């Protein structure tokens, strides 16, 4: 029985400025999906997914709304391909130990 090993592809990540493992496939169809596939690492994509959740929750985005989709796509491009991605206006990081239940 032949064993096939999945080959790990590497990309020069535009976000993290290092050669890192690539995504397995474009994250969505179209030109932007292909650009991300060719230039963004798995690690940077994972960072974007976490950041996108923060944006969705902070702004209460409805992803069925075309305006919300347009906003999120613009934020994604800024986050992945430029150095100037910013946190949402008025956002501050949660303080450790505050607002989270303690396990006993």
C-alpha cells in the first residue's frame, strides 16, 4: 500500500515577513482569495480570523449585509497586506482576571 505524504508549501508571508507554511487552498474564490493564498501564511491567516471575530463582535456586523462584507474585506486587506491595521475605535484589551469566572 502506497503512503502519500502531504507536501508542505511555503510562502514568503506579506504579513509576518518570513517564509512560513502556506494555506492549503485559497480561503475563498476570486482574485483576492488567490492573492491571499500566494502571499499569506497559515499563521497570518489564523491571526486574521481572530481579528475578524473581534471586528464582527465590536461593530455588531451582520455578515449577510453587503456593506458589512465590504467593510470586513477592506479590513482584511489592510490587516494582511499593510503595516497599518488598527484596532477598532474605542476598543481596549480585556484585563486578565476581570470579568471571567474563576475555576475552583
